[in-house]
């Protein structure tokens, strides 16, 4: 596997870990439906090429190079 592909996998993994921490991490009991809606909107923005931070930018770059659909 090439470097670009490893970076893409890393970007997906990071997003998944961040999401997991929201729902299973130490602050999970404070997560509200509204906060989860904002996180979902953020993912939509990432897929539309509007990242919020550098980690979002890595995923945004990945989905632009390796198109995938958001699946619910």
C-alpha cells in the first residue's frame, strides 16, 4: 500500500475515533441530540469540501480522492 493510501486510511480512522470518543468517551453522558446533529452536519461539510480543522481537512482530501458515500 502506498503512502497516499495509508494517509487516506489514517484520515478515516481518525474521524471514526473522534466520533467514537463523542459517544463512548468520558464526556459521552453530556452529549445531546443537538450536539450529535452538529457533528453530523460537520461530516456533511467535510464531504462537501468544507473542513473545520486540519483533521477534517485530511478526511475531506481523502473523500475527494477516493469518493465514497455517507451511509446511515
